[in-house]
């Protein structure tokens, strides 16, 4: 929650929201690409080493959530809190169910990745400087066009990369 509040505050800095949107795009695509099973985490010899590893891994895995919530909230701390109050119980209580649904219906995973692409587009289109330049040059419809193109692009690129990864392992 603290990390998200900091991210929301940072996203008020010109161009930083657009950069956050660009960072969110590869994260969204990565959702659709099968993970390699040979990843290995070194075991720690001490309790402090183990705690450090857990904290770093948790922070690294939470970056996409922080960026998505911060971008979708458009600077509203009320929406950030609401997002956490709704999403954390769902994630904690329903992660197994959600995992089974995504395994059975892969379209849910594609919809989630597309939503992250849409959010990235929204972050870029609503940046204080870049978004204003785009909408004044092209028009207000440009924001929706950017969001739609990036959502479709994430889904298409993720689909192609997923197919390639599956064909290489077969």
C-alpha cells in the first residue's frame, strides 16, 4: 500500500507516468509467455538472508500490481485504497480458484494482459506533458486510440511469443 501511494505521487511528475506506462507493457506481455521451469533461487544460510530474499522477491513481483493500480487510479488515493480492499481478499482467498479458471479459460489471462495494456495506454495518454501534447495535436480521441492499440498490441505480441515458446519446447 505504501509503495502504491509513493507510485501515485511519483506519477504526478511530468513524463514519469508515460515511462510507467512503457514499463507496464513488457510486464503485460510477459503474463502471456509461459515461464521457464529452470529458474533457481539460491538457498540462504541465515534467517536474515532468507528474509532479505523474500522481501526482494515480493517487491519485484509487486511492481506490476503497483504500476497497474497507480495508473488506473489516476491519482485518486481513494481508488487506490478501494482497489487494495477489493483485490487483496480476492488474491489471498481466491488465488487457487483464479489459477484454475485461468488454466481452464486462457481468455481470462489474455483479457487481464489486455487490461494492463489498456492501463499502460491510459498512463501514457494522461501524462501531464506528453498526454496534453498528443490530445492537443491529434484530438481527444487519441487517448482511446492509444489505449486500444496498446491493449491489442499486448495481446497480439503475447500470443505470438507464447506460440513461439510452446513450439520451441515441443
